[in-house]
C-alpha cells in the first residue's frame, strides 16, 4: 500500500488503483455523514477533486492521486458514509482508477514513511 501527503491510501488490485483515506484522516474528520462519489468513466488528472466528504467537523475533498479513469465507485458509502470511520482502509474505499502505468505509484510513501509523516 502507498500513501499520499493528503492522507489517502493507494492499493493496486490487478490493473487498477484503489483509493481511500487513512485511519488518521478518518479520525481527524470525525463522524462522516455524507460522501459524494465521482461518475464512472470520468477521466481525472492528478490533483483533481474527485470525492467530497462531509463530517460533523468539516467538508473535505479527496483528490485524484494520479491521472486515470474512474472505473468503479463504492456505492455502499452513499447509503452508509459511517463506513469511512469504521473501516477506512478496508470496506470504505472510494473509487478505483485505471492508470496507464502503475509505476507512477513509486512516487508515493510506503507505510514507514507515512508513519513518520503523521508522527
């Protein structure tokens, strides 16, 4: 698993990259009450706002970590946004991206580097 400085996790599944937020980010957000997911087959560029999360504390955006196409979204989050707090690195993934070259993930942090970031 890889991590971004924006507290997203990235996991490769076959030809796709699965994106979610870390437990640290979920804890910082507080209770998540709403998740707006992207449309399927949307082309995104690195840094594009892809997901909107609303919690009791604030609204936040999840950014596309790399260029790609949205090929699947986690519809379960629309009816159960609390999953983000319950299982942020498991069942609460947000979307899957098809990317041209999975080696782009090499630029992101590994687990030890992310642990150092959040201290």
